[in-house]
């Protein structure tokens, strides 16, 4: 092994990775399947296409790190089979539960009747052991999506797979080869035990802490008093500038198409081809920063929806998000490199003209600390919203209503053109479940995020995304709903408006209405927010439409708005797609009636 192959990975982890493998074998090319018949990727993963599908949920043994563990799989495969559907057709999916506990499947990003959405306790009761549940719905869209369990922590243990929906008409995206890239994360530990450790000590996986040399670097930059003030400020807030992620390679191994970095998943192409990479973040708790050194990435689709092509070197996406990119590789191998946000580990694979080839693996970028702008927004000062100590919350409305039912400016007769920028904190935010509040949030959609700023590469931002044709509904929103993403790191509590799911009431949408949702992040972490059943149409701070999405990442101290047409009757889930955050309370129910 030459020194460049696995930088940042210990020899022990590298050896474990060589021993490890998915539920089936190690490398793959692109997919292909005849209608109504299964085919196999060269790593053994099935590709199923047609109108009728039979899926069986069970357990199997896997070995990613040198230790055998039990995974939750579909049709014996991790990842689960790739499902290929046709826009306009009705699909029937029979899911049989061979587990000893209930299970479920959620079709992420697919617009369908709420009874088919697959969220136990919200849209159906779940699939009991030994039972078969039949999902049946018409496919009304095309693009790249995915599916996963919505029961317990089964998603972490392997229950996820890709969905490719072929368009009814000719595909407007030109390409010669189609390769799904499904990124995920795996832990050898019991996920409940990992979650329990986070509840006991939220930073137990955070090995990147301020050091003495960094203190003296601050002294050189700010002077002794300035450096001491900076340390004192973080200590008073009982926070760390490295708390940008709460999971790391201390517990997780990062996978590409179910394969460890050392095992080097390989996708094969012919030189000169336009290759479509369907990038899916199917991880439980990991934001990935994805690049292919030596290749430009032309983004053509976001969350299954076509966007005006934009060429970049790199993009970040969180759990639940998908990006389709076009690359045009030459006659050589290329490394697919996906480092986690905290820079503790990465997933890796290869694009090559033939199996067995490899390209240099870049070193991981140096971890960066959160700034006070990340913490507090545009003001960036110590008194702009800390929930500790004296009550000096600039610009706060201490009598604000609970935003879940708050209609800002009930202007049904003329609509609301621009989103409200005045910050209103709900009464429920002033409790033990909230350790900070931001009064001067950012609306910076052109910010790639911590660790990606000024890195010498062209990085995709939300401001770059533009869905052709404009919004689906050209009405102005009749009302606004403002919800705050809140948390307490010491308690490892996550919530909307300071209310964990068990203490919350449903958010009500009126059937057929056009409304604006404002998400205001009062925490230090980026949250990928996923509303089931309806499209979230992202807008800028002037209320101008940008892109149609199903999962929107909201950065620390950021205020984002999107418009929704409540055209889907029923009960829907709305949550952070960081699975531990969702389980810790950042989950609400939406009722459309």
C-alpha cells in the first residue's frame, strides 16, 4: 500500500476495512434491468424494475471492520435492491416482515397518499412480525429518490436503498451511463447504545477540541486579552466551537454503495461517455462533502427535480438529500471522495475504465471551528441570543405565540409577498430544552457552510439551485408559519420551538392553501429538514422562487423560508433527517385538512 492511498486512516482501520464487506461482495459497475425481471450489480445488489415488487425484511451477518455484526436488510442485500419505476405507472410493493419486531418502509421524496407514506403512528400502524403490507400508489414524478425504514434505528443497521424513476417522456438530461452512488454510515455498536452515550455526554465522539497551540495562535492574532475573552465566551456558554457534528468515525464507518473505503467500490465507464451519477445521502447521521478530483461535476437534478445545470468542484449534502451530476471522465481512474463534515473520516470509491484500477485518495481537509457568525448570525456578538446568564436577548418578543399555530399577518385577501424577517421566539423556547437563541439570523443561501468556505474549490450552494419553469403554484402565500429549530447539547435534546415531539401538537395546514414556512435555526448544527407528502419550494429572502426540494439543510443561525401548497390531505411527518436528532425530539406532525 503506498502512502497516498488511505491518508487519515489508521493501519488498524485500514486492515479492518480490507476484512470488511457488505452483505454481498465488493465492486460494481452501472445498473441495467429488463422490465419486470431482476438483474444484479456486480457486487450482488439487485436492481428490480417493473410494476410489482416483493420485498422481504430480515437480518443477516455483515463484517465491515473485522467483527461480525447483524444488519437489517431487504432481500438479503445491503444496500437494499435498487428499484426502477416508470413515471405514470401504478406500482404495487408487497413488504413481508421476517424480523421479530415491527418494521416499515418510507418512500423518501415520493408524492403519494398519506396511507402509503410508511411512518408508524402517523400514516399507518407499521408492519408487524410475520405480516405482509401492500403499498400501492401511482408514480407521479421522475428522478432519483430512495427508501428506508422509519422504525426505530433500522435505517442505521442497513435498511435503505435507491429509487430511480424513469420519466414518461424523453429524458431532458443527456447521458450515456447511469451509476447510483448511495452513501451511508455504519456502526458496529448497538445504535441505541450510541444514542444513550450521546444523551449522557453529547460530545463523547468529538475528538477535535481547541488546543494550546491554537490558543497561542489566537494570542498572536487577537492579543492575550482577546484570546482569553474568546475562550471565556465559549466556556460561559458551555459550548465548543467544534460542535458542528455530534457523530464521527469514533463510532461510524463510512460506506459507498455498501462498501468500506479500503474495499474500494468501483464504477466502470467507457472513456468519452457522459456519466450520470445519482448521488444519494442515505446515511443516518452524516453530512458528506463530495468531490471527484480531476473532474468537474455538473449538477442537473436536486431531490429528484431537474435544475438548471451548474458546474462545481464539490457539494455538501445531508441525510435525505440527493444530487444528480454529470461527469465526463477521460481514460483514467478517478477517486470519488466523500469526507464527513467533521473531517474525522470519509467514504471512498473509484470511477475507472476497468475494475482493479485506483487513483490517489486526497488527504482530508483540516477541521474548521464554528465562528461567532455561525453561532449568532449577522450580529456575531456575545449578547445576540445566548440563553445563559442574564436575560439580554436583543430584539426578542417574550410574548410570542407558539409558532406552530401562528399566522403572521393574516392577509388572505392579498397574500404575503416577502418573508417576515422579524424574529419571534415562542414562549416554549424559554425552558431547559433550549440552550441558545439567535436574534440576528443569517439568510445567506450563498454560503457553502463551515469547512467549505474559501477552500479553493467551487462549492455548490442553495443559491445555485434553480428549478426550470418556476413554482408549481404561482399564488402568493396566504399566511406564514415560523418554527424554530432548537436544542440543548448538554441534555442532547432536539426540538421545534423548544418542544420535543412528545410535548408538541400537530401543525395544521388548510387543504388547498398556499403558505410560507420559515425555519429559524437556533442551534450550532446544520439540520436537514424533511417534510413528507408535499414539496418545499425554497425561496430567497425577497420571496423569489429558487428550487423545488423535499429536504432542506438549515445552517446554524440561519433563517430559511419556503412555500408549500397544502394539496395532500392526511397526516404527515416533518423532522430533522439526522436520525438521532429526530429520535431526540426534532419531529412534528403536520395535519392537512
